[in-house]
């Protein structure tokens, strides 16, 4: 099977057998593709250039705002593609095999249930941290999709009244603080006496990893950001 994770920063994909063994994996920067069709084409080219005779029996796609029922992404906050995108259909037509789509955190939870830390659990929550914050909820051994396919969006629980503006259009959502992008936003949005001497201010385009590395080197402002997060 071909598994694909569409992220706000990178899109990872891999070939996996029925025992969960990853036979091949790669990733591409999502923002390099102005349309979803271009990304679909690039993944197809990558797979078949390396495995021209591979027999893929199905495709599963995890994506922000992925709707399990429709196979579509609708105005995902962390993607540059706007509007309604029939992503499952695009993969199905390009590869000419069965494809389905779901919320990325739901797919991660299913993976943990089949092969990972939740293999022996019937009730659990998987939290995914990256550009945003996602969550997949299992109850009684089944993933909870909800009426519209968007159950368990913990990242869009508002934790601070009139807080940071979120990509979903609301203010104070959890993922605007507790995510890689939230960590970076804290560099400019947190007030601190330690800020003026911080090495983070000398980095042109900092990423979350820079904050943790600076903290390990004794940067007090970086440590404050981690504590706040």
C-alpha cells in the first residue's frame, strides 16, 4: 500500500506491506507545489521511477481537514491550497487504483492501533504535532469521525480568549501556541527581559528546532518559550 501524509511543511509518503514494514519512504516540500495535482504527479513519478513494476493495491492519504466521508480537503488552515480539493479522487485517477483520504491525525491513530503504541488499546487519543496540532480519538476500538468527519480537532480548542489568530479564522486556538509554528510565533510575540540577549533574534528564518537547540546552549529566552509552550 502507498501511505501519504500531506503536511503544511512537508508531504511524506511510503510503501508499506501488510505487516507494517516500510519498504520505501521519501518526502517533498508541500509549498513547492502550487496545485495539489502537481504534488500528486510528483509522488507518482517518484514511486514509479524507483519501482516501475510495483503492484500497489491501495492508497491512503492523511491530510489536514481531510474528510473521511467525501475524500476532500476543504479550506485547510495549514495548506496554501484553498477551496474544496478532491484529493482522494486525484490520487485514484493518477494511479488508477483505490484511494481514500482522512484527517491526518485520524490516520496516525489508526497506524498506532494497528502497529504502534496503541496496539493493545481500545480507547486512546493520538496527538500529532507539526505545523499544527491534530488528534485522533479511538473509543471502543473504533476511530471517531463525527457527523462531518472532523471529530477530535483538539488543535482548534480555544485556550486563550482573544489570543493569537489561527488559520481557521478564530483566535486563541491551542495549535497557535503548542505546535512548531506556535513555538516560532512565540519568538516575536512573547515579552521577556531575556529577549534582547537571545541568539534567536539573529536567525533570519527560525524554526522550532532552533529554539530547542538554543535552550540546550543556555539561551534563557529560548528556555522561557519552551516552558510557556
